[in-house]
C-alpha cells in the first residue's frame, strides 16, 4: 500500500535530494560573483549527474519570477 505525505513533506529519497539540491543551488546563486551563475559550473560544483535537474530548478525559479537567463548557460536574480 502506498504511503502519502502532506504537501511540502518529503516522502522519499527523490524529494529530499531535489530539495537539498535546490537549497545548494540557491546558495551558489547567492554567492555568485556579480550575481551571475554559470550553470555548467553549478552542475560541476553540485556533482549533478543529470543536468536536467539543474534545468528543472532554473525553470521553476524563472517561472515564478525570481531569476532570469542572461545567456544559454548563465542566470541571475531578477
């Protein structure tokens, strides 16, 4: 039988790791020189095997109006 958790509560390894990755990504963005973060460098620093996960995070942050793309591989706070 499947277990369900309330919204915002990690129910498994995938949600926890994505949440942790997002927190680390935002920390990198806050520490970025001139406020611009290179996504390739972020993927290397965070040891992400699938860059798709980085793009998932940036798409959400861009969708809610927190960041904008400066170029194909760099972002900054809005």
